C-alpha cells in the first residue's frame, strides 16, 4: 500500500540529517510543495509588500502564491490597509486581475457583485428576496504592518508572536520612515528553482566573493554568518579587523539612538527573524557601485549618510536592506515546485526627484546584477537536486550556519503542524 502524503512527509522529516541540505523531494516533489503551500504559506506570517505599494485610498495590489492562495490588498479611505481573499463570494470568480490598480468599489467582472473597501457586499442583482448580503462579504485575511512592511496570514488563527517581531524590528526601521518613501523601481525575476533554494542561497555569503563582484564592492562577506577556519591566519586577521569595525560603528549608532546589534531568532519560534545594522565597505554610505548614496535626499530624519546597512530577514520569504538614502526590499513567492518569483523594490524618500536627487540605473545596478547571478545559482542547484546522483551534502560550519537555521525552522514548522 502506498504511503499517504502526510506519511511520506513524516518519513522525509524523520530522515533529515541536521547540518546537511534537504532530501531532493523537499525541492522537487509536487506533494511536498502542496504541503508547503498549506502549512508554511498557509499558516505563517508572509511578507507580501510595503505600504508605498498602495499609497492612496482605493489603491489595490494582488498577491498569488503557489496556485493555491490569491490575496487582495486595499488601501481604505481611513488610510488603513485591509486584505481579503481575491475571490468573489458568489461563484468564486477572481475579483481583481491586475497586480496593482485603483478602484472605487470592488466589482466582480463575472456577475457584477459589488463590494465596498470594507469587503461588505453592497450590490447583488437577481437574488432571492430573503438573500442576506451581510452574510456574503469578502473573506478577510489577517494583515499586519511592521513599520510599513506588510505581512499577511491566511490561517484562521495567526501565530501570536508577531508582536515580538514588531518590538524588535520597528525601532530599527523607524528612523528610515518607510511609510514616507516611494517605489522608485520594481523588478520581478523568476528563479528556476524551488523557493527553499532561493532562501538558502540568500541566507549565506559563502558564494558572494566568487559570484557577486558588484555586491561585494560595498558588502563585507563577513557579516552573514562567516567565521574563518582556525588554520587560516590571513582570514582570521581580516575577520578580526572587520569585527573591530562592527564594534566601533555599532557603538556609534547605538549612542545616537539607533539599535544595531544582532538579534538572531531564525529558528526555535514560529515567526523566525534576524536583524543587524552592519558597516559597509568603501565610502560606507550605500549598496551602490561607488559605495556612495544613490539619492541625495536621505530617508526620514537621518542626516548622516554613513549609516551602514540595516539587514532584516523574516522566515519564510523575505529579506531587506535599509540604508541612509534608500531601501531595498525582497519577497520570494513560490509559483510551483520548480519556480520562484522574486520581487525587488527600491524605495527612496517620497520627495526625491528622479534625475535630480537620484538616477534609477545607479540606484538599482548592484541588485539587478546580484539577482541575476543568484537566479543562475538557484537554477543550477535545483537542476542538480532533480538528478539521480543528488544526495544531501554537508553545510560549512563557518559560512552556512544560517542556512542550517532556515532548514531547521522549516522542518520544525512542518513537524509542529503534523503533530497537531
């Protein structure tokens, strides 16, 4: 008798070897992907965008995840943001097609059922006399804003630890005043690999020096889980210098009221996260080809260009870089077991003027190149995982500890759900 999908998943979880990459089925199996959509993306806080995506009342944004979840975000007249399932309550037609748009009311294209921005059904023609419109409003989706970063949860009861995330992260984001920025550029790239490979690749810099020449102009490889082999004296000396720089700069930033030291809670909790403000190389101002600010107009109340890079990661699908002049925010959205959509957005001060305060090409150059390089790496890893010769390989204890934490978090969350 064949195993049920749940039994197969339990067996895969049980045989996972800590410190090693996952079994191939975690990356390639349609059944595992379906479980990911139901358990990981269906029950956890998922980063989907930022408040400047929908700046005005009536603005909308749609998010589709893995062919399983369709979400609609709307800016309300009172300036709040609300989220709904992007499904009409009549016969299930999709309500809004465009990724971004603007509406007065939400009108289903099929039979013109009409909802207001509160999701209440206002108009439904040809229904029975006893039809109660109040029972057929749009299905709500839990939504929280983390200093302007928007997270949704599709579960009936969302994880209750989001407030801890807010307490840790919002004081770090606040000086950059994300809500008073605008999106200067947005680019989508479809990586030819499973979403977990996209995240694993992001959670280490083992590969950075060899494959990211643009990024490593400003980004020190040592800042993301790097520790030198004890026998490599030269690397140990470089690391010691970098650690001294981190201590110096974090002390300076914290003295100015900017919390900067690492908080690392990527596993062992439902909503995993990590944050740290780290110095940048060169001029130390921004993640650009010349390491200087890309926008003359600094964010929020910041006056010092040399604020390093505030890094924020959230499990399971986001990473962000906050600098004095601009923010780069990333979301990874699974399409199927073999493809992942990565959306990158560059945000500048809302009053910054293109061509005067910033040049778009200069603003985006580093991460356009880096994303393309990462996409090729993810595709290479995914192609290997589909081959008969693949078997889980060991992570480096010096450079891939944060990858292991991502995989550990993932296995923990699957196990917790299956144990319910």
